[in-house]
C-alpha cells in the first residue's frame, strides 16, 4: 500500500511539473526577410553591390523564467544573396603603372575583356540565436543577444572570377553577431518583429588576404621586332569585413 501511495505521489508530482513546464515553454516558427550591407575598406569589394537581400526560416523555443523574462533560442536556415548588374568592356580597364618609373605598363584585366550580366554570390548558413527577452503582455517585447552562424553551402558567378574566388577561399565558415529586436505578440499566438544585427567576426580573413596576379605587355620597333615583358603584383583585399543586417519577421507561437 505504501509503495502504491509513493508511486501515486511521484506521478502527481511529475504531472504537475510537466504542466508547469508546458505553461512556461513555448514552441514556434518564424520567417523573416531583410537587407544586408557589408562594411569594409576593401577596393574592390568581393561582395557584389556591397550588400543584398536575405531570408531566414527558423524553429524557435522560449522558456519563461518569470511572467515577463524569457530565454529565446532556436535553429534556422539563413539564405543570403548578393547580386549586381555589371557591364565591362576592355576600354574601361585601367592600365597599371610601374611603381618605380610611373610609366604605363599596359592594360590589366582580371578576366576575359568584356562582360555583360549579373554578378551573384549565394550563401546558406545554419543560424542559432541566443536571446534574453522581456515581454510586456499585450503591448510589446524586446530582446537581445548573440547569433551564431555556420556556413553549409555557397555558389557564385563573377566576371572577375580568379580575383574573387581567391578572396573567397579565405572566407570564414562561421560568424558571431550582436542582435536586438522589438516586436508584438498577439493573443492568438501570431507575432511580428523587427530585428537588427551586426557581425563581430570578419566575413573573410581580411588581414591575410592578398590577391596575386601577373600581367604582360609588348612593343614593336620600326624593324618589326617584338619585345615582351611580364610583371607580377599583388593587391590587398582589405583590413576588415563586417556585416549589418536588418530584417522584418513574422511567426507563430503554438
């Protein structure tokens, strides 16, 4: 009899704990779209148009420590698309100068002369937000914390192919950002928010990236003799690569 009573007490306690946990734990989903901008001193920037659009689909959970204070996290897929229309012909290429004499060394072109189309870089990240959230029921919520990013795939199409491929080889496959958001939760579970984030880690290993290239030129004298020359040089990519993102989101707490 005592064992039966003990089992009943344990079951009732576990049921009460489960009910309490269910009241405090929220599960949901969120979708957001926004704009992003790269911040760098690199010339040229390896990211087309210095920015683009991005979208995030995530599954979230929130745990209430009090009636107002929550821990909010989740896991999502972050899609980033940088693109810009580019039109280049050989006449627009800038001739390099000899660093010692200042003489024009001939035309330099990082790729085949002539291009007309879109440059595009697409990246896919697993995103994990870790936020502290303060709720004022029926009015708004504010939250802030860090976002962890882990790259899972990328595709790109550039006219300056060799130059930017070499730079992207130094791209980091992870990122850490500071983020903050403000939003509103409706009584039936729907919520909307506006989120901003700034990436603390560089998008590329900027301090070490230098693009190496070579170029040649020639001349013909009055007798028809051809003289050819070749020279190697390198270009620094930049000292920092940061990312600013602003996103409007909509979701639902089940």
